[in-house]
C-alpha cells in the first residue's frame, strides 16, 4: 500500500520509457533475411506457413493472411454483402479503423455504447443501438480484453445479422477457455507494432467456414481464380480468371517470415504481459478508486494494453498527469478517443454515449511491453502514486 508517509520520490529525467516495443531478436532478423535471399518476397510459402501457425494458435479451421486488420475488416463487409443503405453496429470507443471499414462499402456506422468495467460492447448495448436497416455487427475485443461474444452471437442470429469480430488486439486472449476467434465466423487480427504479435504491417482472418475462406483468398488478390504462387508451381501453363472485383490485400513473405517467429513466441509474450499487469495492480493498488484493466469473468486478456481510469478524487486532470509523466521520461498515452466525436463522422446523426465518453476522458494507457524492466515499471508507479500523495511537489 502506498500512503502519504512512505511514498517514493521519483527522480526526474532518466532514460525514456517507450509506450510499446515489439519483442524482436536475432531470430526475426535471420528469418526476414532468408525470405529476401530466397528471391520470393511477395505472398508465397512463408505466408502459407504463417497462416497455419495462426490457425493453430487460434484453434480455428482456416486462416487467411491479409495486409492489415483494416483490410480484413473491409473484406468482412464485402464478403457479407454489406453496402449502401445498410447500417452496421460498431463501438465508438475503438480505433477508427473499425468504423472506417463500414464506410468503405458505403454503409453507415451506428455507434453503440460499451459497459463500464471492461470497455466492450455487449448484447445489451448493441441491441439498444439497433436500427431497422441494421445488417451487421462489428464487435471489438478492446485492447485485447475479450468481449462477451456468445450473447452477441445469439443476438446476431436472432436478428439475422452478420457478425464480424474485430480481434485486432486479441491474439492470445481467451474466451470461455478457448482462444479468442476459435469459434468465430469471422475474426480479424492485427500485427501492427502497437499490437502484441508484430510483422510491421499485417493482418489475419480466421473462420470456420471453408467457402468463406476460399472467397477471402480470392478477394485479397484481385479476384483471381488461382494464386501466383500456385500458378508458379504448376507444370503446365495456367490461365487465371478474374471472378469478381478484388483488392490487393496480400501480406508479403518477408512479413510472414517474421510472423512465423513471432507466433512461436506468443505464449511467452502473453505470460510476460500478464506478469507485468499483475505487478501494476500491486504497485498502483494504493491509489483509492483507481480502476485498472483486468480479466472479465468470461475470459483472459493478453494485456495488449494496460489502461487505468483516474478516479474523480485524483488531484490532477488526466492531461496534467500525462504531462507530468512525460517530464519523467515516461511515454504514457491518453486512451482511445470516441469515433463519434471525430470530424470524419460529423455527417452522422449526433448520439450520446455516456460510458464511452467518460472512458475516453479519464483513461490513460501505461507503458507495457515484453522487455519493460521492473525498475522502469517501478518508476512509472512512483510518479502516479506520488502525484496522488503530494500533487504540489509535481506542479512547478
Ligand atoms: C489496431 C486496430 C485496428 C487496425 O489494425 P491495422 O492492422 O493497423 O489495420 C483495427 N481495430 C482495432 C480495434 C485496432 O486496435
């Protein structure tokens, strides 16, 4: 417990602490170099290998690699035939790509609120946002915390809606004892450096539907009936056909080579993050009313992000605390803003989402990555506890 009496005095300056860093070592370097040396750098054998590594981790029947999670979400909208005149329910409290994917196909995002403890949409918050034109739901596992997806799936079935799971941050998280995405009809993952498993840019779709997987493989490469890789390995000349309007959403073999190495590290990455999260809970437990990200009842998070919510009684504002942390070399961040307040969506009908708005105002994301040291984590906690105990000595 940190009280006014025994609070540690942090020292200013010191080494910068990053917000997030990928866990790379010589193995990723060697794998990427081998892809370059092979001469095959676009989608090829290494992409196939990476897809099967992710299918194994997620325990999903099919995995389709794409160039980003945003591309995956776009393909979800295309594959389910969403278009102009259709509404799609999305959380406003999400990275803006979730709502943008709806726009790409000319449909309208309808923003749903989230629940206050785990910051995810629920069947109830989605149901409250339903419109007569609603055709689909994009449910997000925010910051890796699994959404309670079964009741959402039941709602989608009842209403005849398509369900896309934006699991951008959630590879390695679990839902009811199984990996997130294991039972999803369409789950989309991201391998951007801000996530846990990193390929630079990159994404993956997992599904249990063989036909959907085959269509997605076609859509990611211009609608071609046969991949360049397969054509190359045929002994006879193959004439491809273009069956529908597709996209260039391919992952490269250089990225996939890095992904194969990262996939093997995922269990230890999750273990380390859960350790660091437990320690944050200990170090910050003395600040009264400070809420911290934790496991929901229905699953375990991979702690892709460690957020805290400042209580009403905290002595300085969220933005002042961020500025103080910065002076101590600590790169914390404000939580994600609400999409419904962004200029990009100002043409939509105004909507009040009190829980999302409160979270967007009060949340801070603390540094969390595989090689965050115990000392650095202590420094971060010392500032947050110190400001609580004696704010004046931090405000000069
Ligand atoms: C990061 C993120 C995305 C976008 O992922 P990219 O791979 O960068 O396109 C989409 N949705 C959510 C919830 C995210 O956190």
